[in-house]
C-alpha cells in the first residue's frame, strides 16, 4: 500500500506543476500577441526611416554627421546585452549570453577597451558569476519596453559617441524574424553606416550577382532626387539621431517578443511532458494497486484453505 500511496502523491505533485506550466503558457501567449502587435507597428516606421537615412547619405556625399563617421581603429567599444528578468524561457537567455560573452572576449583580445551594459536580471547574474565587470545594469524592461526609457539611454549613447568616449556600439539581443524563428544576433548601431542599412534597419546581406541583360556602358544607378529645405545638413542633424533611437528601440521590442515566444514554447513542452508523466504514473499506480489486490486475495484464499 505504501508504494501506491507514494505514486499517488507524486502524480498529484506533477498535476500541480502542470497547472502552473499551463497557466504560464497561456500568459506568455497573451503577452506575445501584445508585444507582436507593438513590434509589427514599429517595423514599418523603422523600415522607412532607415531607407530615408540611407537615401540621404547616398544623395548628399558632402554632408557630414558625427554618428555617420566611422572611427578606425576602435579604441573603446560599448557592448549592450539584452536578456530577460525571468527564466523558464528555454534557450532564450543562454543563446544571447554565449554570443555576448564571446564578443566581449574577442574585443578584449583585440586590445579594445570594453564598456559593458546589461539589461535583465538573468544577464546580470550571469556576468556576476563570470566575474565580469559591468558599467551599467537595467532591470526595468519587461514585455512592454517604453520608448521614453529607451530614448534616455539612446541620448546618453549619442552624447558618448559624439564626445569620443566610445568609438562603437554593439547590441546583442534576440532578433525576431517571424513566429517560428528568432535568432541571437550581434548588431552594430554606431556608427550608422548609411549605405549599408537595410529596410528594417539591419545590415544588408550581400547577395550573389545574377546575370541579366547587360546594362548600357557608363549608365549609373538612378538616385532618388531630393530637395532640401532649409538644407541637407539641418535635416540630417534631425533625422540621423531619430534613426538610431528607433533602431535601438526595435532591438528592445524584438527581444521582448522573442522572450514571450521562447517562454510559450518552453511551457508548452513542459505541459506536454507533464501529461505524459501523469499517464505513466497512472499506469504504475494501476499495476501496483492490482498487484496489491492480487496479493490480498491470495492471502485470503490461503487462509480459507488452511481453515478448511
């Protein structure tokens, strides 16, 4: 009887855990839908402003902006790592932290001074465990990062870059591609390379050349004509910082939606595993109970035979 009771207690514990994982899955699903809506809404704006900066940079070669100036060699680099405040999200934090730690080691090996800033308690605890010094930490960003909070950080980064306190800004985060694919990515946000900014603000992947009809010799690629009012320099001074801010904000949005997807998938897997374990324990309990009943009947029949 003791074995059957132990199985019943264990099955009850698994059932309680299943209730928790199922609830967490539903919460993550609801949060995912909200964060996905925000990320989708920001995508169009980020895409268009990145295209505009790229076009202006190509059109106005004589116009300069501090955030567009590439510094070589890079003597001081800032590395921003975006993780979550909570766990139970599968490999979400692990993938980002491995990439971030590897990048940190690469920069130090190259002799570059690294300014490390980490967002999320999981990342902070990881760096503390590795005994890696952090210059700034953030834990206020959950599943709904606010643009005003990100803008304050972006303004500080812009001031640091303009003053020459940093020569490069790298962000390590989980880039949201679609609901089925999220990738731990390393993106350089400063300096802004106007000619290499893609539609969504990410570096353009070079494509293989496709041989088509030969273009007439000497024919250059047509550029979009722009009329600057009051002048190109004034417009770039306004739009380039905004482009950097929205790209940084998009990184936070991508990280938020990817976290909810990872947690949703992890909790769904945990719930399914709990269902299988409950079935297995139920079968074990039935066998133990049947064996116990059979033993009791054998004892009763043996005792009756002894008395007859």
